[in-house]
């Protein structure tokens, strides 16, 4: 239908209507929900909030060399997803999963489908059949006038680096190894293109782990994902995992080792300290985070959060507690640093004023809501990180650091003006 133009007497076409008639308009593509990873700091790196995590309906790639805990991290994600009512489909391409190990990590075996295959065609076919079956059941319900909620399904491929193709096997049998990598990379791209839209429409998150290798083409040694760039382009998030060096042979590793031991952690004995670096993320700023992977059982989700603690934000910080008599002995400069806080006696109900004095080398953290000092190696507990503390930490510290700016915040910042209005040749030269 034609409309009259506001700027002339000529009629104009209803181009918006024509486009909608010609192309299928996408349904709401907002993220349905986020699935936690069991690590608050990793959640922040993924989504900008410690209460976030894996975005439903998106592909997340986790890459790292051997020993970075990719499989253990997948089990953490399985457990957290099952808590939210998800059924988990795992394609185990390396024979990594054993029943006893899954049980130790708190996995509900009755809500897990474990498929052992490393064939690309089988994995792709299974995902297509799954999404087609779900769409078919949803359509049947709609025809009957029944409103059905999208089922909660999570898919994990661990790892895509061990996947083979039929052509790859044929070439290997014939002794033609020259084109194996090219063939595999091409089919990985094809698989990604086929399944990404299907998963998005049904809000099915997919976690893909991948091998990495050292790149030889740069002056600075870097690690890159195997399988080419196709998977990265179609992933919403791509994270590179690094195992921290704790041999104590240099200043940095020695300091980190001492910090971990001070926190009561023995990396290498029961787990690894992992540094997560962002290669691509559409949901949060590319800021690194640290967390620990446990080798034997469920992890401690609070590890890594101690980096963000401060008295002003959440009332927790390294330092000492001073009584009134000790406070009065301070110099004016020292007294200015001290912070008064109330401590309620649980038995008598009496309120006593005490003082927090910050000190980075202190052996413990002063915890305001507990009214006491907690040893450094006891800080990672639910008694310290209460729901109220976690909420304040997220709002006051984590989100300002990790969350992408909103449109309003970007416009108010005034840091960058990408428009060319009012800019003349003389302004540039």
C-alpha cells in the first residue's frame, strides 16, 4: 500500500510492510535465562554478573590445553543446569566421562543422556533430529490450543577437537593425510551454521570444548583454537583457559603460590587455578577472571571473589579489629583510616562499637556482618558470602567492572562521538 510522503506530493511504498511480507520476522531473541557454571567469577566473565553464566540459546566455546579442566568445568555446568530443570545431552568424543566421576560431581544420572561418539555426522544429525522433534511436539500442542513452555535442554560437545569426519577416515585409510585438517575445518563450519539458528530458536545452550595449539606466526607466543575460525565466528562467547604457573621459579608464580597457600588452597593436589581470558563475548567486557577447578568433587564457588572484596562495598576486607581503647591510641592519620562498626552480642543483645583497620598483610579478613575476623583460609564460605553480600558485591563491584554499557550510559559518557555532524575539513587537518 502506498503512503503520501511528508516531504513531497509523491506517494511512497510501505517498505516496512513489504519487508515483513517478504521475510520471516524473528521472534523475541532476548536471552531466556543464564545457567550458572558453579564459579561466580566465571559467571561474571561470561555474562557480566556473578548470578549469570551460560546464556540460553547461545553457543559457548571453552578452549585450553590439556590440564585446564575443561571436562571438569563441563560437569560443573551440567550440575548447575540440572538444578534449573535442564536435561543435559553430552557428546563425549574422548571417552572422558565415567559414572563414578559424574556421581562425585553431583550429576543426576536420570536427567543426563551421555552419547559416546566422535563422528561429526552423528553429532550433527542428532542435534537436527532433537530440534526437529521438539519443534514438531510444540506445533502439535499449538494446533490443539495448548500453550507449552519451551523444554530446558543443554548440549555439551566435549571436545570438538577430537571429532572426526567420514571423509577424514577414508583419507586416512588411503594414506592421504595432506587435506585432513582442511576437510575437518570445512565440516565444522557447516555444522555450526546448521545448528546455531536451531538452538537459538529453542533457547538451547550449547557448550563446546576445544583443543588449542601454539601459534607460530607471531612474535609473541599465543594459543589459538583448533578447527579454524568458523566455530569462533558462530559462537557468542569464546573463552581461553590457562593453567596458572605455580612452580615458584619466578617472582610472579612464587607470589601466586604463596597467595593460594594463604587461602588454604593447594593447586595441583586437588585442582588447578585457572585464568580465563576472553577471545570473544557479546555479553560482557573482555576481562579476565580466576577460579579453581576441582579434580575430585564439587568446587568451591566463592574462590576468586576475594579479589573484589572491600569494606566500602560489602563490609569485608583484609585488616584487624580494634577495641575502643586501641582506637584511642592511634595517631590522627591512623584514626582517619579506621572505620567504626557495631557488633551485637548474641546473648545479651548489647551493642558494642569496634573499629576496622585495613592492612593488606593481615592474616584474616574483617567481616562486618559477623562482627569478627575470619582467617584467610576460611574466607570462602557461605557464612561470609551470604546472599546479601553476594548481591551487594554484584551490584557495587562486579557489574560496574564486567557489564557492557547500556545505550543510555554510552550516550551519557561523552567519551566517543562517532557522528560527523558539524565536523569540517579544517577540524580534521
